[in-house]
C-alpha cells in the first residue's frame, strides 16, 4: 500500500507538470493530422509513363549495339490512355494506349533526344543524309510489334500480359506507332497498389513520389513518428522528469520522506518508476492514436507500432537511469539534463559509426583490420554500452516485417522479402541489445540507490 501511495504521488507529480499537457496537446494534433490524411489509389497512367523511360533506354542501347541502327534515338509519346473498365480498381482493370516512338538521328551536341529544340528551330529535313535514312528505316524495321511487346513486358514488370499491335503513325514523319493493351496486374489488393496522400481529408495533395500503402505506413510510423516524433517526446520527457528526484532531495522534502517507514532503496525505485510512468503515458497515447488513425485510413493494422510503446519506454529508461544517478550525486536538474543529453548524443554517434566502420562489411574486412586494437576496442565498447540505435533498427525491422506479411499476397515473395530483412538487419538481435541496455540501466539505478542509501541527509 505504501508503494502504491508513492506511485500515486509520482503520477500526481507528473500530471502537475504543465508541459505534460502541452506534450499531450502536440500528440493530439499529430494524431488528428494522421487521421485527416487520406490515400487515393492512383490511376495506371502515372505508373506506366515513368517506366517507359527505362523501356526506351533499353531500346536505344539495342540500337547503338547494331551497326545498321547506330546513331538512332527513340523518344516515347503516350496518347489516348484509357482504362477499359472504369468501374474496377486500376490494378484489376485492363488498359489501352497508343505508344509512338519518335525516331531521330544524332548530330554531335545537337542530339534531339537529349537536347530537343522547338519545331521552328529544327533544321529542314530531320534525316539529313542517306545513311541517316537507312538507319531510321532499319530502326523502324526492328521496332516490330513482337519486339516492342517483349521490351514492354520486361519494363512493365507488374503487368500480367502485354499485347502490341501496329498503329498508324503521322504521315511523312519518322515515327513508329503501336496500340498497346495491358491486361491485368500482379497486384491483388489495394494494400499493394500505389497511392497519393492528401492532407486534410483530401483538400491538399502532397507532392511526393508515388508509394504503396505499405511504404507510406512505414514512412509515417518509422521516420515521422519513430524518428522525429519520438526524439521530441524523448527530449521533452528527459527535461520534465529531470526535476523529479532533485525536488524529492530538496531540504524539507527529503526529511519528511525519510521519516516514513519505507526503505531508501524502495523510495528511489518508486520515484524512478514514476518517471517511466510519465513516458509510458505519452508514448501509449500517441502510438495507439496513430495506430488507430493509420489503420482506419489504410486498412493496414500495423501491430508493430504498438510494440513501440514498451520499446520507447525502455529506451527512455536508459537515459533516465543516468539522470537519476546524476540527480542523486548533484541534486541538480540542470546537470542531470546536460549529462543525459550528452549520453544521448554519444550513443547515437556510437550506433551509426559502429555500423559504418565495423559492422558493414565485417566479413569482408582483412584480418589485420579486425584484429587491430582500435577495431577490437570500438567493437567491445559497442557490445557493453547501451545499444540505443540497435534497438531503433530492430524496431524498424519489426514494422517492415509486419507490413510485408500484410501486403505481399504471394508466399514466395513474402518469404524472399523477409529473408532480405534478415540480411539487412541480421547483425542485430533483440536479446543482445536488451541484455546490454538492461544491464546498463540496472547498474546506473543500483549506483543511484547505493549513493542514496548511504548518504547522510
């Protein structure tokens, strides 16, 4: 009962901090922002046009590899793009469009493919020599419907079937025209298709590249919330909780608390848990809210986002344990904040530099490098110190795997994507990261308790 009473006091102390409500208000705004962002499936045309650039590049490379077509360039033009069944979703319907290749010849820097000029500035006669005429005619002959179909099928990798038929080109021009029909796609649901986010319930379009719902959810959950948002919450929580212990250790307050029939260790631990409670309330509120908002808007219920609540609280415990120790040693909230921020910067830098200089390509490094005292020492420091960034990356992996299992309907594709994740994040493990970080927390809190229990107040 005494422990519950002290925890209740810690909760009341947390709620008495006015900045707590400011943070809660920021969380509400973030949740409303995510909830008001809608995602509209994009039509097929924006998916096809960018890929035609890669298709044309492959054709040009083929032209340059043959003597008879060398020097000829093709520029694609798409017209009359239509969805054959407008009532169906874009990834379910067939599509048809006219594809015209504008064939030109190279003349030094006056390359009409890379440096097109207005029509009135073009020199008279687009093919200026007999050799040019022969090269263009050879390119036209090469651009047979079956050849174009094969090239398009390779470039439009998500289309099930491609049909190509010759179409009439403009008379007197060096063009090859085709009627292209795209029959279905390999996508089986809205979750796999490309969407464009729009803010404030569709009122404002976001000028970002097309992404799938899985990519959008990962970006919002991992980068915006897990990166920027969590850093803000962590920083503000460090500031707000740094005064808890110094306030308790103030003259008069500590005398009253020590007069109560409870051990000093239990008293300090209860205050430490009260600080963690502050972080739990903030992270639970914003992460559950964003999980619900994204789930209703996208249909992707990414449960790994809920895993962020205990993970971010655990990460906060790394810094709060140092804050507690500094507070017991100095009774200064300012010093506790500065010491904690310094630790945060060091652990952030340690995680990135260890990955860049040691973990990345570890197996390929020569033996004399891996046995050097600096390499071994830095690797050992990463092993024993809290693994703040490792836990971040493992959280990202959990979110990615959750989205892969929800969005990839083909089992083979799903297993391949998960194996790729294992290769990307295989150097990190929850067990090692939690043990190293948990040991550090226990050591800092233990030293704080020892100092508090033996100091004469």
